[in-house]
C-alpha cells in the first residue's frame, strides 16, 4: 500500500493534482472546500530521496490531498 500526501498552495493546484491521479488511485482525504486548512503539523519526517531541507511547520493556508496510489 502506498500513500501519497500532496500539500498544495492553492485550491486550483489541489484540483489539478487530484485530476492527475490514475483511475485506480483513491482519495483518502482532501481539503473539503475552497477554504484552506488551518493548524499546526504534529509530526513531519522527510526520508531520502526527498530533500531533508524541506521543512513544514504548519499547514495553515495550504490544501491537502491524501491518496492511496496503486
């Protein structure tokens, strides 16, 4: 099982990212409307090959998409 987390800067980017998923993929969670998320990140861990310099301290003002990728 592969889970992908997409954090987008705009509602348009969220819609575009969702449209790019394959038909076999399933959305587990998405920001429900045009309003962005608000809140702090509880835990954020980056493992290679992702950049270890990428840090996210809050997801306020972001749009989130979590998908099961097949």
